[in-house]
C-alpha cells in the first residue's frame, strides 16, 4: 500500500474510533448519576457535541484526499481502537474513561501526523496538531478534576 493509501486508512481508523467514542460520550451523558450530575451532564454534552464536529471534519478530510469515509457501524466496531463501554453511572469512572480514550486518540493522531508530514500534507498535519493540542489540554483538566498527580 502506498503512503497516501496508508494515510486514508489511518484517517478512517480515527473516524471509526471517534464514532465509537461519540456514542460512549452520549451514554455517559444519559446515564450519569450522583453529586456531580449537573456538572458532568453538561461537560459530557460539550464533549459529544465537539466530537460530532470532529467526525464531520474527518470525513470531509478523507473526501478531500479523494477517498471514501467509512460510514457503516459494523465498520466502526471493527476498525475502532476504542471499544464500546458498558454503562457507566459514576462520574470518576466516566472521566477516567475519557482520559483513557483521549490518550488512545492522541496516539492515533500522532501516527497520522507522522505519515502526513512525510507526504507534505499540511492540511492533515494541521488538523492532527489541533486535535492533539486540544486533547492534551483537556486531559490536564480532567486529571486535575480527578485530583490525580
């Protein structure tokens, strides 16, 4: 497979991973219980709304690169590097899931960044850089929320 094909395969993997992550975030939003309900209910909505935008941007990037974005849920389940979650009610467990998922997403985004750099694909590089920076900041905030060092 050529480098361009490898790039679009990795972008489709990232798209699939974000789709599963999106649904996991929706489930967190729907099922949160406890003392932090109001705070986390809003935060989860913010996160899944942002993820929905990222999903659309990724699909459009794949199309820009003259490939076809995955769109079947079975493909998402097969290709995603994140699994579907069991139901999570606890706020700490929800934030721990988000930290873990975002670390997984960052690894894939860094892999795509390296491939797109080798291809001089500034558009994909910029997109990955922005996504990585955004997640690094929210991971710092979620770690502080959990009061972990």
